[in-house]
């Protein structure tokens, strides 16, 4: 029996439904972690919400929705975004500890949210909104910490790609509508090694989203690449 067949049977069998939820607990945790961009435990509210979202997916699934795990992943992401927005709206606070880095000595380096000409409140709001938007591209802050260019040569290459992209309105529209980076087109237009584009794809998309969206505070971190798209 396939997973999809088991899910359909579980819609009328609570015992089977609970078995599937337990069996896919690691999958649920992984989806939740990617959505919020930080490690979570079974005791965290995010995990409880993700479990409920998985059960919701189980109850709503039908054969027309294709792969059950893909469908469940979408439901979990949507519920996590709802949770993030609700927390910000009611608590007016954002957990940014997961944006900190670890230095060579194992010490935590706190994330600096100071931005010129903007209050902490402004940038916290934008970071939370950006996190929710990047979820649609399967990108988290955890991912960005790993793919941000380190060498000066790679930084300049990524800058060239980003500048080309944000000044090409049709390409920005394509990225936002199809949720992917047109790597082949970029390689041909900018004449940059394909591996660089592939390796830093998520970083490039994130910066393009910032510079082409309503993220004025965060955009201050990219002063040389600001400008907007050609119309």
C-alpha cells in the first residue's frame, strides 16, 4: 500500500492516522525548521503547530493533489507563516536568536539589527515579513547563513548577477511568479560561471526580493546594489 493510499484510509481510521503522524515526525520537524529558519524541539510551539498542520493535510488530502508529502509540506509552511504573522501582530516581538553566528572559538555572535536611518522596530518587522516571503522559495535564514558569498571575487560575481536581475523587470517578475532563478539565462547574459550561480542561488534570490520589495531598512545593507527595476 502506498503512502497516499494509507493517508486516504487514515481519514476514517484515527489509529492509522496517528501511526502515520508518528512515522513522519522527522519529516514534520524538518518542514517546520525550514519554515522558521531555526532548530526546534518537540516542546516548542512551532512543532505542535506543524503536527496539527500535518494532520490537517492528512484529512484534506485527495488523489488530485498529487504527492501527499508535497501537499503536507505546503500546508505546514502556510500554517507556520500564519503563526509567525500572528505572533508578531500580538506580541510585537520577534525571536532572532537563530540569526546569530558562531565564531572560531565557539562563541555566539549576536545578530546586529542596527540599520542606518531606521529603528530596530522597523527592521524587526521587515525581517519577519521577509522570512515569511522567503518560505515560498524554500529559503530560510539558516540557509542564507550557509550560502552567503565569502570571498571578494564571489561577492563581486553575485553583485553583478543581482544588479543585472533587479534592472530587468521581466526577470524579477519571472522569479516572483515561478519561484525560481533562471540560471541558464543569467549565465548567458552576465557571463559568470554556472557553479557560482547555482551555489549562491538562494542568496541571490533573497537579495533580489529585498531590493525589489518593500524592505527599505534591510536594503540599507546593500547600498551599492539599490536602484529598482527598469520599466
